[in-house]
C-alpha cells in the first residue's frame, strides 16, 4: 500500500518558515494535485515528500513507514522534474534503464521494463538518441518513462508541463491522465495552472503562502470554495467578488443595487453583516443567453463596457457594485460597447463570504 | 578600348595582402624558418662547435642512431611514465580539492585564489625549493622526519633512483595540481543540479551519483586540463634540471634533459634536433589523444557541457 501522510509538516529555510505545519492524507492510487500561486510552497512540499528537502518539523509517512530520515533512494518514489532533468550523457534507453541498473536488476528485466515504458509513451523510435537530440515534448516523455519503469510506490510531478507550448501541454495532460489509468499508482502533482489541476486531479489541494486553503474533489473546490482565495484561484475567468452588506434579506452592493440573499444561504448570514458576494461569469448572463439561469434568479440592468467574442460565448465586461465584473453571453449576438442589457444572476450558484475573514458563510 | 582595372580597384584588391603581410613575415621568420632549419639540421651531422658540419648531409643517420640508442628509449619511456603518474595524481588530487571547495559556502573565492599560488612561481624556483626540502643532509623533510622520530636515516630523496623521480613528480604535482582543481571547480559550478536530484530519487547513493552523473559531466573539463598539462609535462626540463640535473647517473633523465645534454653539452645539434622531432611527435600524440577524448565527451554531453 502506498498512501502518503503528512502530519504537521513544517519547512524552514534558516529562520524563514515557508511551509507552516500542513496536514494531508493521500490515498492509495489517488491522483492529488497541489495547486497555488508562485512561491506558495508546492515544490517545497513535494521535495520534502521526495526526500530532497529535509523536514524541519512534523512527520511524513509513505505506506506504513516514517520516512523523515530516509534518503530519497530508500523511499521508492519517482519524480518528474519541471525541466526534465534527463542524464545528458546517456541515451534515451540508458536514461530509462538507469534506475533499474542502479537497483541491480537483471538485463532481461531492464530490457522488458524499458521496452514496456517506451511502448506506453511512444518512445521506441528514439531509444538511441541523447536528450540533446530530442524536442521538449519528447524529453518530457522520457522523463515520465524514467519514472514509470521503476514501478514505484508513488509518482511525484513538479510542474512537468510548464515548459511545453500550449498545444503540447493539453496533449501531454491527457497522456498523463491516460497513463494514470493504465499504471495505477499514487500521484502527487504540482502545478500553478488551475486548469491542469481541475482536469487531472482526483483531489485538489489549494495552497497559499505555505498553508493549505482547501482540499477537495475538483467539483467541491469549484462549486464550494471555502474562501475568497480559492474562489478566485479556481475557475477561469475567475469568479466576480463584489463587496456588499446584508440588509433585511437583501445583499446590498456598494453602488446601491441589491439582490436577494440566496435562499440556501439565508440562515447563514445575519443582518448588517459585511460580506463579499461571489458569482462566476457563467452565472451572470443576459436574458435568453444563459445556461444556468433557472432556479432562484435576480435580474439587474447592467451596461456593457466591452464585449469579447470567443466563439461559442462572449465575455461581457461590466460594472457591478462599483467594481469591474465579468458576465458571459452564450449563443452570442453582437453587443455594442455601452449597450445596456438585462442580466440574470443565478443566485443558486452565488457565494457569500464573510468580508473580514474571507471565509464562506456556509462554514 | 580595352579597359584595364582602375588603379583604385587594384589597390583595393591588394589591401588584404598588404595588411596581412607583417603577420606572415613574423610567422615565417619566427616559426617557419627555425622549424625548417631545425628539421634540416636533424638530417645533418651538425655540431655546434663546428659550423661547417651544417652542410654535412647524413640522411636519416641521426634518426637511425637514436632509434637504436637505448638511453633515448629509456628517457622516452620515463617521460611517458612521468607524465602518466603526474597527470593521474594531479587529476585525483585536483578533483578532491575541487569537490571540497565546492562544498564550502564561505571563503570560496579566497581559497580559489590561494590555490593558484603554486602556479605563480617559476618552475626553477619551485625546483630549488624542493631541492632544499629533499636534500638528504640539510633538507627540511629529513630534519622533520628525524625530529619527529619517524626515521633517523638520512633518506637520499634526490639520489635514490626511485625516490628521485618520485621527488620530482611530487614537486611537479605540487606546482600544477591547481590547473586541474580550477578547471574541475569551474565544471562543478556549471553543473546542473537537476540530474543529480533525479539520480538520487532514481536510487543512487552519494557515491553512485558521483560515479554516474558528476564524473561524466566533469570529464570534458578534466580532458582540457590533461591536454594543457600533457604539453607542459612532456616538455619538462627546468624542474628536473634544477633538482637532479637528470642524475643520478641518468636515472631521472627525461626527453628534454637528454636533448639539452646532447645538443648543448655534447654539441651534437643534429642528433638533438632529431630527438626533439621525435618528442614533438609524442606531444602531438598526447594532445591529439586527449582532444579526441574531449570531443567525444562533449558530444556525449550534448548541449550540457
Ligand atoms: N533554498 C531556499 N532557501 C530559501 N528560501 C527558499 C528556498 N527554496 C524555496 N524558498 C522559498 O520557499 C517558498 C516556497 O517555494 P516553492 O519553490 O515551494 O514555491 P512554489 O509553490 O513551488 O512556487 P513556483 O510555482 O514558483 O514553483 C518561496 O517563498 C521561496 O522563496
Ligand atoms: Mg515550484
């Protein structure tokens, strides 16, 4: 069994603490994605799991073993690095087989495993090239092949796709997903790209400044963000967050406009509470151009400052509660700048966060 | 009327040759002529004390003679041995020093500078210094050994046939290990961290990381150092001449001390030049060897080195 358990894990560099006692349990064969803005401690956390960074405090278990003091080679994990970290002086074949050779496996077994990995990743044609003779995507695949030949207890990925161009990134993303369904193993995957996180993860861990903000399935994190940070970080374009105040059953926005308190949140707020009203662009659509505008709905007349046609939808830049806000128009028609439209806001999908703590009022 | 080139165009065409001519003249007089001249003399019975022998063409007799001369071949073999021992020692020591300096975080620059001190002395001075250290009567080494009670014999460092060559190698290594250390340190600084971490995760112990990742990366740097040093050592003369003068009884005779003796002491310039040409071929062979290794290692490293 290869579950990974982090208990109160702390990392300090000198006197600076960069990871502040995080707790996380990763189940056997689970695909967990650590996501967060740059510098939030994702790589550090991953490298502590790998054993490349020492743990300043707390405990890390892999399987049943406490691995705090085990060197990386004794942890039976594989890691894929952001810039691939291939061995420049070895051919693709040697790169793939290196870990097994070090583990003193038989020639026949190495051959078999390397062949198998090359097959899965489509590297068979490239076996005798050196890394310098490969494209970025091919190097990426070799790095992944090197990880899978060893049949480790867990894979660790540190932003493996960030050096690839957009198209290749999407392609490799699906390959990683497929790979995981083929080679069932525990995966910890670091990225700052929330789309990657949403598409790949069984569970997402959202990090910020060395703390874990929320852990949940992509659905949970997307639909029920626990605070304004997660709300704005997950989802693209990001959720509109408008300062407001609850007054006699209404959410009064700063510019005087108001919408009813969403029914499902009615007993979570009190009168006079300062809140932040959150609504995703998809849930703020002109009449006749929405997909989510059934259920409890509020209607507001808003002026469109700018419309951006994306194809199947148009982004509408407008003002809500004195702030820039973004709406969407599905099945779009031409919209002129300055045009006023009746927007329907799906309150069933709206969020309310406490203005002082930033936490969702649901909690 | 048939038009000839305008004077201006003619001048324009000649300009490059005109501008290059000083360089060519210098090269011809400083390099090419002496080279041709010495090559010519190696086919004559030229003796320094009798200039007329310069016209005494003897064909390949000088070469035949040295090829049949056991002393020459012993010096030849000893030079290769000297070179092999010195270069390997310097490589190992230099690697050790570079690895140690790479580990420390404080005072690295200062140490790097200090490390270069031995290279700043003239080999002649280094030779004298070690001659004094190794002297069997008044030498520092024997005195130290005796005071510490390790040995009370007056060890003849520069007289014993094996010890003498060892002492010279020691001086050579002391002076030039930093060539390796500096180049290898530069290699370590340029070394990417990622493959090392990947290897650690891939199951390597620290020794295996060094053996399979660090060392292959450093080899091109080592080959550069070896190329430089093989040229240097193959023409070793000054240190040997000062410390033992090729003695005792020719036991530390290297190619160039032999050549100098034949050419200047015995005044047989023709024969000395023949030897010199053979030894130059030896140098070229070493350079070529290390250079092919270097190129191979670099190609091996792909874009990384
Ligand atoms: N060796 C180090 N010494 C001191 N501070 C460090 C060191 N390595 C990382 N840090 C700090 O630790 C914090 C977390 O770094 P980490 O590399 O984990 O961020 P990250 O979430 O992976 O960011 P990115 O998305 O940019 O890779 C950062 O503030 C960084 O400055
Ligand atoms: Mg990182």
